[in-house]
């Protein structure tokens, strides 16, 4: 169970395991952080959908976040995944708007998901929906960021770990 200190942005859950959570593994502390901030009023299916879409963009902008391909003991190959944990936070609409502004001001790689995207069915329409609205008027329901730990912590100020 998480302690109170581990539920705020910038604390706890900072370490990952390079080769998995084997007994005796030494935690690896990353210089960067991948984080997703979700609006707290989303339905469960929306939270999952938004998170999946948001993180899909980070690997294209920051290829260094992608690890090596996986393989099982039989030699079956699997796609590579992020090399570090993805931390998921939640907050109010105001928290999300403020975090978006801070991510922009710090020029961090970011992905956005707006409420309009729940009504579209393809990438072309998604991009058009975002393009139709100015950055200060976006009805954000999710934001993903990647960058130096301190910078991401500052972006997420006021957010709390997703339950």
C-alpha cells in the first residue's frame, strides 16, 4: 500500500528495474520520468483509452525511452516497450490546464487528448479536432510528458497518483 508521501507528484515510485523485479535486483533510478495526467472525472474505460493513446506518442518523439525487444525462454520475440515505468496521475480540469501550460513553457515532449477525441474514430479526425482549437481553449482530459525528473515533477504540481 502507498504511503501518503508516495501519492503526490514527485515522490515515491521513482525507481524501476532494468531486468525485471527479480529477487535481489538493484533498483535503477532514471534521470527522466514518463508521466500521464488524467482528468479525475473520466470513466474507467476512458482512463484506459486516453492513457494508451497518450503514451503511444512519446516513443516516437523520444526514441531513447524505448528499451530492447523482449523474448521468452522459447525464443519467441516480442516488441520492445518503455525502458522505465510510466507514472499515472489524476487531477482536476484546472490542474490539467495548469500542467499543460507548464509543459509548454518547459518545452517538454508531450501528447494531449481532448474530450473531442471521444467522438472521432481515426487519427485524421483526431488531429483535425485538436487543430481546430487554440492551445488555451483545449478541453484536455489527458496529458503525457517525458523529460528530466525535476521538470516533470514541476509540471505535475497539484496532481496526485492515480488510485
